[in-house]
C-alpha cells in the first residue's frame, strides 16, 4: 500500500489550501495519519508523504475524497482508505 504510515512528522499543508479541519487517525499497528480537509479537497499526511484528494459526490454514506490511485471515506470517527483491493481502517484519535 502506498508508502504510507511512516512515523508522523509535524507537517501541515500550505496556508493557501485553506483547510478548515485537521484530524488525526490511528490505523492499528500501521501508525498514524493526519487528514486536513475542506469542502472541496483533502490532504492525507503520513510521515513525509502527502496526497491530495478531491471531494467525490456519492449517495453512499460518509464524506468521500478520491484520486486516480485511492479513495478516502470519512464516516463518524472512522476513516477507510481504499487503494485497489486493499483497505485500511483507522479510528479518529483527536483533533490534530
């Protein structure tokens, strides 16, 4: 799965992306992810890696962001990251 879940560094997105929400998720033994988001896009941060995803309209439950490579689904305190047939389940730990 993407070069994901390296030890988290205190990275944040550039100010011009104007993310109004920053959340931290624990993904079992895989580590921690930070998601910064607004109504149009999200930035998934893991270690030194950052992935930008765009809001996806869907009748399915949850808030969805996606790219050609992956989809991120937020529903309550759960985050699901799908890449092809692989899924990673994470739980919100706090507001980052």
